[in-house]
């Protein structure tokens, strides 16, 4: 059986033109040659620091951005160059949950209208009463009351709004949901509720998640596999336990060492890897390995050729010249 | 001590309050704003008078009575004898009036002697001689006689040969024409009310054009972005750079002057500001996540613009629309004032002001009335516009 979603060498460059008389075109390489796949019912966590291209990857997969190159294969169908019209049936199969629960709901629409819009576009229901029942059912599924349907977003808390966002995504019964940092704007206690709810929905429906986050411990909790991104590139991908217990890429090691341990003694004893320097500009990334400017193991080879993902053990790949196949 | 509540019992206990819709909330906040409510009442008054006023005034806007031309709202009447009063008109004639200030009409003239400068009238069997030869005499004697506008020094009245006290006058309000008459004896009140119709029509059309063309144009331009946006905005720049007056004069060549020319001109030009405003709003709104969510759901472009983007920009749109109405009314008044507007006998506030300009020294009320009408309406719309801007801003939500 084919993978639910397969991304092959996906690139998304944003063009920025400068200069008035002499046009200079610059490319921001937000996503640069990223490949991975997600199976049915699986959660892939995507982590990385701010600006590394995680969200752009998610938005490009759902075609909010047209990819510069590469292929997006959903359920065995290449949807990369689909028009808006051709995409419509796939919009029903693929949905997205957004980061900011305050910005992701239209403040001028009632909750019923927000969720109902999804139902209307894809004609999920046929009658008005069926539509109302479905909205009520969706609200109960995400832990809200059906009376809430007539309210406006500003009457809800952040956690409740995020639940509404999830209900909107669930309204079309998708097979795959991109969760673009769905919990980073929420309180820790609410984060746990939302994550547990997402897990429960996955258990019940068997849908796949692409879980984008920068909270490493939360990603560890929810994901089956984890991908680590740095400056638009996927540097390491593998099963959760392998990546966490045995990180291969120097960047992953540094990233994981930043997870705080809830015990002052072991926290003190922890060997924290502190990276030197800043993240280079994605307009002019370093040649070869993008991480070499901040990597203490960098060699001449790192500057010369681009590292490719190499399998170092079963279900664990890393893009680093330190590892030979 | 503590135990979980039975969820079924809870269901009836938890009642949710029916929430206010957006517009109910706006109306609640607008009501608290005294200035806005005053503005609203002012506009309602103007609209009411424009619709029903001309029907109730008893005169038509084009009805002339040259015998009763240029009569002020506040008149001085001279007692002839008993219950007989006359109004001494600045045009050297007498008009019969009642003691309450009702004008009866022109008097029967027995003799009009232009060389000796007197007029003989017959009032209730009495012979009244209106001698205005003094005007000439005083003019020769006076030092700055050209500036002499005091009518009192220019005439004497004799009743049956007997000189009467011309200073025995009474100030009364004109009961027949409450705001006086113009130089053709038309009722100024009726004409101002009729002018309100034209001015409000122009304002209304400007706002509707603003709303439809401006909002859609700006919405499409902002949402599409890139090259489409560039081309659409350069068109706007071109329209904006041609002076309004030039467009009107050029249109006059093609179609006849009048209301439709003004409406067409305002329609051609006025949506530009709104288009820019909406484009700016849409540009900032379209990157918001709720728009991305709608796109991810596959909502069509038109629906995103109409259902998501425009409702979220409604605050600035309504305010700009409110502000464009007085500006359109003012443009119409200005164009009419310089003679490019509606043609006689139709009246707009601008033409009324223009017609009054000739007699500004003798009959200033003819200019004051339309000016006050313009100012009153401007204040009304501006107060309401300001109030709406505050009421529509969700950040001020309490």
C-alpha cells in the first residue's frame, strides 16, 4: 500500500526583488530539497528553530504555496501541479490546524458559520438539519457544547478557539491533518488537553498527522517519527526513540540538549551543547552543508558538497558527512 | 465530600446566553456616543424634510411671484392706520401685510410717477403716497451715500396727504414665507428643501458607488496582488491625477449639464479613495490565518473576498463611506456654485448660494439659508462618521 503522503525533493523559494533601476532577484530558500513520507495513521513530528521552514513545508504540502520544484504525492496521486479546481477533492482529504487560535478564526462569523463553511464547500451534508446536527456533533467531539454554535470567536478562550479550529478541520473527515504548531499559543495544561484530544481522534479515525512544533518534549509525546529541520533542509529523520536516544546530526544533538529536565540536579549535570554564531540568512545559505558554519566537526568536505540523507540504522537517516554509508 | 456531577443533570443548569451579533454590539456602543446620536438625529431630520418638506410647505420650488420677490424672513411693517400695515420693500414699493406678518400681496396702484418719484396706492379706501424722492436728495447730501443701505432715510409715507411716522414700525416674522423669497419671488424654504433632495441624492449615489465599485475593486486588487494589483492601482492613480473640474467640463461637452453629469462625475471619481483603503486593508488581512484556513478548505476566491475579507474591513469602509457623503454633497454644491451644476428652475444648495450671491448686501438671508443647510448636513454626517469609527473598532469593545 502506498504511503499516505510522500514529499520528494520539495523546494519553495520566495523571490524578493530589490533595486529600482537594476532589478536584483534574490531567493529566500525557505524549503530546500526536503523529502519524507507519512504512512496512514502515523504522526510525523517536524521540529526546528524559528524560521527553519517548518511552517512553509506544511503550507506548501497543502498547496497554500505553489512549490518551486519537487513532488507532492498524496495517496499515490501527484498533486504538485494541480489547479485550484483539481485540488478541491484533495482539500477534503487534507486539512490544516493553525498556530494562532486568535487569528485563525474569522471574528465576524459565528462558530456555526466557521465550521459550516467547510461543510458547505464540500457539500458534506444535504439538508439544513443534517448540517446543524453535524456541527453539534463536531462541537461535542472537540469538547465544546452544541449551544456554542451561535457564539462568536471572541467569546471563547484560546484553548476553546483551538478546539473550534480542530472541529473545522475535522468537518470534512480528512485523512491527513497538518498541525502547524497547534499548541504553541496555549497554556501548558491546555496543551495537554489538545494533544490528548488529537491523539484520541487519531485512534478513532486513523488519520495521519504532520505535527509541526518547536516544543521537543510535546513532539516526543505525540510523534511516531521525527524530522529535524535546519535552514530549509531536513537534517535528520527517524523513529522517535532512535532520534531522541541516539541523535546523529550535531544540530539534533544541540537541539535535544536544550530540553530542560525537570530535576535541578540532573539539569545542572547535563552537558548542554551551546551553538556558536547565528543562523545564516536563508537568502545566501552556506555552501555544502548548511550547518557547517556553526558545527564544531566541520571539515573541508562539508563546504564542498551537499550532504544527502543516509540511512545509518533501520528507520533512521541523517544528512551529515560524518556518517559514511 | 466531592463527587463528580451527573452530566445529564448539568445539561439543563448550564444555560448559554444568546450572544449579541456584531451589529447589535455596534449599535449598543453607538447609542452611548452622544455626538453620534446628535449626528444621526440631524441626518434623519434632513432626510425627513427632504422627502416630506416640499409636500408640506405649500409652495412648489418653481412657483414665482415677482410682486413678492426678495422678502426677508424677518420683516418690518409700518402701521398706516388702524389695522392696516404695509411692508416697505427695498425695491421702493409697498406690500400689504397683516399685523402678524402675513403678506397679502401687491397693492392697487393709482399712480406711479417716475419723474416726481412717488407711487400712489389705494389701501382700504385710503390714498397712500409712497414718496421715495428723498433717496435722491440724501444721496447728494450724504458723504458716503453709496454705502447707505438704511432704507429709512430714503422715503416718506403720506396717508391721505398726512405724513405718518415712518419709524413707527414693528418687527414681525414673515408668516407666509418663513425663510423669505428669492429674487423671483420663490419660497426659499421650499427651494432649500428641494435642494436637500438633490444634495442627498448625490451623496447617496456617491456612497453606493463607493461601496460597490470601490470595495470590490480594492478587494480584488488587494487579494490578487502582484501584477494584477500593480495594473489596477496604476489605473486608480491615473483617475486620481485628473482634476475633478476637468472631468466635469469634459463631460459637459458630451452630455448636457445637470444632475446626471454631476452624478456621473462623482461616480467616476469617488470610488478611488475607497478602492485604495480597501486594498490596504485586504493586503494586511489576506495573510491572516483565517484566510489561509478558508483557502485550505477550498473556499473560492470570490467567497473569500466577500465573506472573509470585506466583513473584516467593514469598520474603515463604513467610516470612509460616511465621510464620502458630505464630501460628495460639498462637491455638488461647489460645482453648482460655479455654474456647472443643475440648471434653473431646479435648485441645489450650491445653485441657491450662487443665486444669492448677487444680492448678498441687501438680502443676506438668501445666502445664509443654503449655507446653514450645507453646514448642518456636513456636521451631521461627520458626527455620525466619527461615532461609527469608534463603535466599529472592536478594540474598544467593552
